[in-house]
C-alpha cells in the first residue's frame, strides 16, 4: 500500500515543487522590474497520507474518486503584506496559461464563521510525468501575514479540540481574527508610506553592499 501511495502522490509532489518555484520566480520578476512586490514568501506541501485518509472518511470519498474529490492534496500558500496584494495576485493568476482556475473562494470578503480569512484558488495544473502528462488539482491559498498568523494558531487549536472549541476560546479566537483584520486595514491605510520606506531601505542596503 505504501508503494501505491508513493506512486499516487508523485505528480502532486511535482506540482507543489513547480508551482512554488513559479511563484518565487514571479516574486523575483517584481524585484527586478523595481515594482511593488506583492509576495512575501511562498510555501508548499503535499497532504500527509494520514490526513488524506481522515478526510476521505469524513467526506465519504472513495479511492477511485480521490483525484477529483479532494482539491487540496497539493497545497501552496502565498503570504502578502497587504490585502490589495492578494487581489493583485489573483488577477495575475487569471491571466496565466500554465494553470487553469476552476474555482475561487473569497474568504476575505466572505469570512468564515470562525473568523478565518484567506483567498483560495483551486487550479488544474498539468505535470509532465514519465508516463505522459497528468493534470492534478491544487489549492493555492493567498493570505496576509496577519491572516496567516491567526490561521496557523487556529489550525493548531483545532487539532487539540477536534473542531469543538470551548465557547470562551471560540469568542476569543473570533475577536483575535477581527483584530488581525483591523491591523490589515490600518496597514493598507498607510500602504504608500510603508512602500516608500521599504524602497528607501532597499536602496540604502543596495548601496551599502557596494561599499
């Protein structure tokens, strides 16, 4: 069974590797052209087998339906400084020819009841395997740093409480989510000043390296 999982997950591993590299290359293009860089950092992962099995059982997904029934086996997460950067990246993705968007979920404009905010894009992505081309589904999550901090903490607590939070903790998490979003709004309000300061600092560092 282990060999079957290895064979099954191989194209997803390749998809995560390629997508991560492509978004990092996109970040570098913004740097080279001296435009505002909407990408802070990029991480990717393939869902662990134990998590896949748990989700298959919870969602009643049969083995034969797994490739189409589970969209997040391959996952890429992109972190941004500003909320506007998220929508800018989504627009860039819509124009790309190397991936096909099949669904978008805007949890920023339509937050989850828990307070969770992020932008999810489900794509079909083709990978070239030894046996030929295989198209897999991948989920790309785009968040601000504040959204990611909250979601990472909530995710850890979710494992501890198995999704059933004590009422006081639930309310505190919702309050923290709103505080994180207010931080994003404040940073967006002074975005131009932040960008100018960052550009000045980058210029200073560049000149210091030349000395």
